[in-house]
């Protein structure tokens, strides 16, 4: 890609990074609440202990398994080779999937709905590839 073409899509990277942080925040809020609600409510552990335990294991999960998950999401859900001549379609599709998943996760978390974060983003990716 030429420098001009890269400049043309820079906004997707910048805004995508912002929505990436929003999506990660909503994953933490939704998944940790689902995983630790029973333990905290039954007073088996305190809220502070739940946050510490969740932080450690969420970080370890990303550190040790993040690359393989990203590889699956990037190339095994749909055939990337079909978009070889138009990579900007994949970039825009992944961007819109991230934005859509972010809004859905934040809305579900706000309403207290226990939704699957994985199903949310995978459903968005499948939707743009259909």
C-alpha cells in the first residue's frame, strides 16, 4: 500500500483503538461480573479479592492465549483470501464488528444482561462476511 492509501485509513486504526479499549472494558465488566457474582454474593471472597484474582487471571489469559485467539479470529472464521484484492474491506469489516460489539456489550453490561463476549464479536464478524 502506498503512503497516501495508509493515510486514508489511519482514522480506522485510531478510532478502532478507542473502541478496542471500550470493548475490553466491557469484557472485563461483563465477564468478571458473571464469573464472580456468586462468590462475592455468598461472601466466600470480598469484592477486592475478586478484582485482584480476576485481574491476574485475565492478564495471564491474554498473555498466554491471546495470540492463538487472535489468529483464530483473524483467519479461521472466514476465508481471508477472498478479500486479497481488497484488504480495506476486511479492515472496515473488522472495524465495524468491533464498534458493533462494543455498543452491544456496553448496553448489555449497563442493563445487567449476562451475554457471551465471544459470541458477540464472532457474530459481528460472521455478519459482515455474509
